[in-house]
C-alpha cells in the first residue's frame, strides 16, 4: 500500500497537467461533470488522487465544485469571459511594457522564435484541414508567444497571475462553438504585437494587445 501511495504522488503532477490542458483546450464541454470514478480508471490512480487534482483545478478557477454535486468544468459565460479578458489585457500590457524596458537581445530572440513557431502553425492550419493535433499545437504556441511578451518583466508573480487568467480565459474561449478559439486574422494581429515590442514602442504595443483581445469584451468592458 505504501508503494502505491508513493507512486500516486509521483504521478499527480502529470495528471494535473493533463487535465489542465484538457480543460483549457476544449477537452470537456462547459459544465460537463467530472466524475472521479471514470477518471481514476482512465489515469490508473485512486479516486482520492483525482479528487485532490480536481480541487486544485477548482482553486485555479478551471473547475466548479459544490458539496453534494461534485465537480464540473466551468460553465461558459460571456460576462465571465469579458471580465477575464479585461484583466488579461491589463496584465499583458504591464508585462510587455516592463519587458520592453528591461529585456535585452535574449528576450527579443525568445519572442521572435515563439512568434515564428506560432506563425508556422497558423499557416499550416490555413493550408490544411483543421485537426485536433494542429489545434493543440496552436494553443500551446499561442501561450508561448504571449508568455514570452512578459518574460523579461522581472515579476514572477505577474507571470504566475497572468498564466492563471490566461488559462481561465482560454477555457471560456476554446470551445466547439467558437471553432476552438481559432480566428484566421490572429496571424496578422500577433505580427503587429511583435513589431511594436521589437520597436520598443510601449504605447503601440499596449494598443495592439488590446486590439487583439477587445472583441471578447462586452460593450463597455
């Protein structure tokens, strides 16, 4: 029994990361029940391990938990998405502005490389029929690009908070009803953000970040 418990502790981070990705990449429908029984069989662990992971994901805002009702993926809500994107814009603008002030050639290279990867995947999606594998790659590459914008900001807390808001926003936005968050014009928008950042133009970079995301805001947001 002691060996099984130790094994579960080792596996828990992998289970957490896999469920986090599924929740933020359209793997569960909004409001879908997350039952520890089937999930423990799927992951080959105990029900307690699954409950522990789901409680952590609930604390991160990706899962809703209620006594006697159990766990569900967060419901989709235009109000919730608008509120999340409002804070995402503020955090991303501040992170990018600080990176522009503090970042050097390594930051520029990291940002450029992440944009090149994202652009290549977006071009493949436009060229070929969309498939789940490309969508997963696109989601991962978009996070890398937006994370790289703030990579030189000097604030681990800002980046940690931004990741939490980014994940919750993505969960609201990456659904079957929204074509899993894919928008054809994203490539040009990302290019404009990159150009402003590399030009060290804080005001233009702030404007381009907002322009990239403001379609998700409710009127007056």
